[in-house]
């Protein structure tokens, strides 16, 4: 046992003291943090500036006045603000509070961004030739020609069949969807206004009649009640899967690399003169488990801190963390032992890559199926895959973190299968490891590995 | 008392290749044995079986009284043929790691490392990374790692390969020091003069089979080539009187004199006075067969 701990300690220190590990450990949260800050700003529709000319032909002339007011810059800014308010209403309370207490500079910056649209409306005569106007659309000028809108005759007053029409929008090939969306919103507002006025109705009265503000959703937990945060239940499975994937890959990859290095630097035989192959294998796995535990622990702590800061901690079932730790341990032991055995049979990292391919496919398989499983956690596919090693633990983790967790017996049956899978993987890995350590030359194929496992 | 190493009927094959066949070997405690043979003879395979890194297909082993070296690893020092160190590790931590693996008491580790490094002239290397050292220096570091726990049995696989003459002599002295301390030493080499210089007993292996297992002196006696080296006092002297002696079969000219080959059954000590009378000598002595000559004689040129 002492030798195992000595090897584990050397492995752990050799890995965590490298610059690559420290940088890797910090880079990931840094990237996530930066993405969280930068991407919403980069993708914020409020930052998009709709700029160009929109030509409109209204054969009846009934909607033109309302189109004019709907396309007025201040009205377009108001609509953007309204959209932003609606999005903010869906966000957690902490985010809403942050938005309300934003600095004056930030508010000013957002206000500037709000008045970003620069649309010029070109009113064409009711009798304008649509074909000629289409040619205008394709003209190359300094000012972009964004759209040609042709109102239907029955857009404001229904025809003989009592049906309303709308409009046709002709667009050049490279129209931005966001610009089209903004134009459509303005047209919708204009047509509705024109119709209500034609009917002698008051639009504000109708809106107050048809608008039902979304009711307050309250999530009730044992200890408290809080506003429901939508989306977290969809994010939880992929977050857990990513945590487990990162944990297994960190330790497994380091174990593979260190074994290949020990072989290529010929230090392996020196080690084997002091300890048995099994002590070496156990020490390596224990040491790198410590490395993975650090990575996993840090990311879990960061995730929990984030939940606490947004007052969402109560939404997380503590059992999920327990399951994550159990599932991670079993998955690490399964994949880690296979990865270290690959390290033992190859001469360099290039050879390791080809043998790693099937393992990587298995490891990334859950990332492909998380969405169908989390959408239908109790479907036949989801249930079946929860019992197929070695991917069963990934699948079960997705299911237990989903909105419809499976019954407890399925969870523990999957864990039991995972334990059996660990036993099989360790049996295979220990035999291959023992033989492969001092083998140099052409790396074995899978058939040879299986033969070694049988013979050892 | 048990032998330090005892092998009985050891067989080892790799696929269709017979690496070691029917090998018996008994090395008493405190002995200094040379394990010699050409490249590919089976020396490293045998040593790996002794170290329980490989396992024989059949046969019995006893290492320091145990059925496997695994049970006595902390009493064995091993310098493998394929040498290596953790390149990124510093010398001090590497030796500390090896000392801990070998069960050296924590309080003794630092002192032993300092003494070991000083002994091989590397007192200032403790803080250096292993990758900064030359191959020969790395080899010295590994030798220190092999003896840091003062083993009862020291197994060295081609310890002098790749070393310059000065380093080779320094390592040879260390081996002799370990032997003087009481360690049993088995070292393999394909360079016969190394074994001849160091060992009191030699085991020769060829194509996986033992062809010789005797003390060096006994080997020389047994494989006496019946040759007397003769340098005349007068370099230009006529050597034909030597050929006239009945026991002399042939006289072969050399740079300084000649080699006198005796007929089978002739006694060198009784012929030597008559040679000296026939031609006054500057030097006359019985030629000692080298291990290389013995090996060639045993396995054929």
C-alpha cells in the first residue's frame, strides 16, 4: 500500500505542478466566464443596427399613414425596449436586480444602442410598377435597399370573402434575418392599427382585452419558495455530463501520457524493479483520481457559487451531487483503466491516438444523445441505454438530472452494472498493462490485446 | 544458508523463439558473478525473470530465499539494461522517490543521496533536472538509485555500456565497494574483459543455454592453450633452437619475440627451463587464456 501511495503522490504532483495543468484549470472557467460576459453582448439584438431603405407600395393607400408612424425611429426604439423587458422578465431575480441597478454609464450605452435603427421609408405611388421596383431592389448603391413591401388590397379592409390579406415582402439575397424581423414587426403594428381604425375601434382597449400577462410561476421547495427560472432544468443534464467528461478526460489523459512517457524514457523497468505492475497501475489511477477530483471539485464549487449568487441553490437536489460523484468514480475507473492500458502498450503518443479513437467515441457518445435523453428521459431508448456499459452511467446521469427522473431501482441497477463494468475493465487493463509495459516495437491491435488479457 | 540466487530448469520462450532453455544457476551469498554472452544470448531475459519482471514458462526460482523477487524487492538493487529517468524530475526528488520505494528510512534518505552523489562526483547535481544531464551522468544517477537502499543483492545489466573510460572505472570501483560491503553481485556484459577484470566466477550463456559456470581461475586452468610467451634477450637472436626441443610443436613469431606452442600432454613448467637455455630470454611466461578465447573455443568461431 505504501508503494501505491508513493506512486500516486508522484503522479499527482507531477501532473498538478505543470504549467499546462494550471493554465488548463484556469482557462476553462475563464473562457466560460468570458463567454458569459461577451457573447450576450455580441449577440444582443439590441446591438444590431438596421440600416437602409425600405420601399413600400400600398395600392389602396389605407395603411400608409400607420406604416409611416410604425417605421418612425422612436417607435422602433420603443419596440426594442419592450422586447428587452419581456426577455428580462424571464431571467432570475438576481439578473433582474443587476439590470435595474446598472450604472448610469451602462444605461446610457444601452440607450444609445436602443436607438440604433436607421431605416428610411420610401413611399411609392399606389400605381407603381412592382416589376420596376424589384429592379430598384437589386441596384448597388451606398445606401442598402433592404426590402420592397407591396400591401395587399385587402390588408386593411377584408374582401368579399371577409378575409384579410397582408403584404408581400421582396428582398435581396443577402437580407439579414434580424432586419427582416424588425421590418415585419413594424408592418404588423401598422396593419393592426389601420384595421382597428377602419373598424372604428380603439386599439389600446382591444390590446388590454386580449393581453394576459404571464402569471407568476413559483417553484416550491422544502425550505422556500422562489420565482421559477426557466431553462435550468434543460441545462442541468448537459452541465453534469460536461463535468463528468472533463473529470474523466483530465485524469485519463494524464495517466495515458505519463505511462507513455515512462515507457519511452525507459524508466519503466527501473520502477518495475521496485514495485509490481499492479502497484504501479493502482498508484497511477489513485494519483490521477486526485487530479480529476481537484478539477471536478473546483468546477462543482464554481457552479454552486454561481447558483448561490443567483439565489438558485435551492433548485439543486443535493442527491444529484452525490450521484455525480458516484457516477464519476465508476466512469473514471472504467475509462481510466482502459486508457492507462493503452499507454502501456504503445511506444509514443502518436500510436496511442489510434487506439484511443474507439474510447473517445464511447466517451463522447453521451454528448450526442444528451438532448433526446433529457427530452424523453423515460423513453425506451433512454431506459435501454442506461443499462449498457460503459455509457450507461452517462445516460443515467442525464436521466437523474432531467425533469422526470427514473425510479430509484433503475438508478441503482445502473450503478450495479457500472460496478461490474469497472471490474471487467480493471481485469482487462491489469492484464494488458502487465504484458504491455516492457513490450516495444509494433503496437498491438485489439485482437492481440484480447489475446493478452486471456493469456496473462 | 540459502544461495542468493537459485534457478532450476528455467525455460522461457517468446512465441517460437526459445530465449532461455534448461537454465540452472546457483549464486552463493557474497559472490561477484559475471553473466556473459553475446548480444541476444538470453542474459537480459534471465535477469528479468530473476527480478520477477518476466516469468518463466517452467522451472523454479529462489531469490534471497524467496520464491519470487517480488517478496524481496527492497533487498535487491537493479540497474536495467534499458535505463531511464523521469526527465522532468530533479535529481534529488528522483532519488528520494526511488529511496522511498525501496523502503529507506526517511531520516537517512537525504544523507545517502548526498553521499552517493559526492561519490560519483556529482555533488552539485541534486537540483538539476534529469533531462539536463548527459547519458553517462544519468547512468550514474541510476546506479545510485540501485544501491541507495544498500541491497543484499545487486543485479546490473550491462552496467558499463555507454560509459567513457573514466566513468567506467569509477563505476567499477563502486561495484567493488558494494561487493566489499557484503552484497552479492550479478552483472551481465557482452564485453568479456569487464567480467574478467571484476569477477571471481563467470556464467557464460549462448543461445539461451548455459555453456560455462566456473571460477575464473579454474576456467583459465581448464582452457590452458599450451602457449608460452617468449621474448628473447637479443631481439635479433636466432629462435630455431626453440623448435628443436621435442615438446615444442610450433614457434610463432610476434613483434617482440614469439609464441611457443607445446605438443598435447607437454608440461609448460618443465619445458620453460630448456627454452631459457636454448635462447636467453628477456621475458618468458605461460600465456593466460582470455574469456573471449574460451568463449570462442566453446561455441565455435
